[in-house]
C-alpha cells in the first residue's frame, strides 16, 4: 500500500471532516450525533483481495465502511481507496463483515452479487479501477451486520454501451419493483465502454 499525494491530501481532508463533524454533531453518514468524535481510516491497495482483508481487519477494530473510489494516486498508481469510520464511544469490534467482488465481466458480477446476498450480505458501494493484470474492473463492496437478521434481496445488473437501451432496461426493471442503488462507467472486457447499473428489490418468496 503506497498512497501518494492525492491520498495524503484526502487523508488531510478527512481529518478536517472528523473535527468538523465532532464540532457540529454530524456523523459519517451525515446524521446528527451527540457530539461524538468520528475517526477515519483510509485503506489504499492495488488488489481487491488485499482491500477485503484490510477492511476485515479494520472491522475487527470497530470501523465500518464509509466510502470507496478507484483511480490513480500520485505514487501508488491505480488503486482502490476505501474510507472507513468509527465512533470510539459506540464502536462494536467484529460487528460488520465485508466481501469485495471484482470482475470485468458483468454477467459474472450479477451471479456473484446474488450469491453474496443469499449469504446475508448487502450492497454498500461500487467503483471502477484498472486491475494489476490489465483492463478495468467493476468493484462492488458488500456488508453483513451480525447484530440483525440480514435483509433478503434480489439483484439485477444492467450493462450497455447505449444510453437509449439503458433507459428501456431501467424502465422495465423499475416496473418489476427494482430500485437503482449504484452506477459506474467502465471499459469492461467484452462490452467496451459500458454503463453499469446495479438494482435490487426485496426477495419475492
């Protein structure tokens, strides 16, 4: 993990945000807190497998996923950058578990999303980055909360290089009860530059 200047700058901004959040009583997700101090942890890695491992280590210390972005840092090259946060007074070590999915094949992603959902994980974020071995990957982060019964979802992934086609697919999915939860644009392995939308609905038994 070699965060460059851009990551260092982001870390500084996060520190300022933590101070401001504590002063104003605003939590990591913009909700009002009782003047609780927010602590932030920034993880940057070239490999999604390493990111998942580091997120799990952070979760064991009471941190929870806050945001993710993929891109080029000044010295680290193409990296997945994850920000996690915790409130020291209310942190629950080990409460959250994370799974990262990364693929350049959108058909594979839908299957893996559904398998993770069936295991109790829920979507919390997505991004795109250039993988170590070439090509761009869509990266999806899922979270499982051990303190509650996991919600059961059905996922649908839409991917197309034509916005007109996406409009129609979104309409059809919406009519079927799916809601849009994330969107990225990426150079996928077989589709070229694709708009990728992830949707979900409550499981229909």
